[in-house]
């Protein structure tokens, strides 16, 4: 198990041990995300059983960036994070929303195998929380763009074409919306909009 690896193989010096612990923590988070993804795939089309709670979207985005940063570093992708200084809360299922953002960020990195820039932003607008993740990758053609959220459709040679379909379902289950804009050779922007928690709630 991961806990066994942590106990047996942890480095002796403090700096490397902290890095080792962070990596293992990211692995645990990714395993949990994949479990939820598999569950969502198996239950695709059924009403979702959401564990609703107050969720600070800034924390989710921070955790998403922590998860994908090692891959971004390997590919030479620069990450820019632009978000509010105070809590930006929605009512939702924390793990599923995190899976949603992770799916989008991973797709962005897959579009930039030889480097580029990923920009993640959070803003409030008219009672909504807007989360956008953009890349400077290869872009998506107009025909494919119209099918991007359909189950089993993929722009990649490998993969099952379910990640973005599940992502849209998660957003829909939270009474939100998701859209995508893209230009060939210039990049893609995914924007998720979720109802914000009002100050009096």
C-alpha cells in the first residue's frame, strides 16, 4: 500500500522527505479521483448521489494545479494561477468537482506535449463562480468542438472519450454550465460556471 511505501522508503533528509510526502499525497488524491471517475462512468446516465457541502473553489483549483504540476514541469508547460483573495464558495460534491477540474487540466496538458502555457482563473460574476482553464495547445477543429462533450467521442487516437462527457455531467448535476472555445494552433479555453453561495447562506 502507499502507506507502506511511505514508511519503508521515505528519504532520511528533511527536504527530500517533504517532497516524497507531497508526491505520495498527490498519488493518493489521484487514486481517489480515478475511483470517482470509474464510479461516474459506471453510473453514467443515472441520477447522481452528491455529497453536498460548502466548497471553496480556490482550494479545489490549488489542489488540481498541485496534481498536474509534475506533468507540466516534465512537458515544459508554464502554469499561471489567477484567483480571488477571499473564499469563493459553491455548494457541491467536493471530490466530483475536483475530478471535473482535474479532467479539464489534464486535457489541457495533453494538448501541449512540447510546452506551452496553462492559465487557471476564478472570478465571480452575476451570482456565479466562473472557473476557466486555458491552454496554448494545438486547438480543436470546429466540427470536433460540437461533439466534444458527447460520450465516446475523442480527438485523440487513444482513450475512450468519456472524460469530458463525465465532466459535463458533473457540472450539469451541480446546476452549472460548461462551454469551450478553441482556435487551431492557438489554444482552447474551458469555462465552468456554478451557482455561488450567497453571503447570507
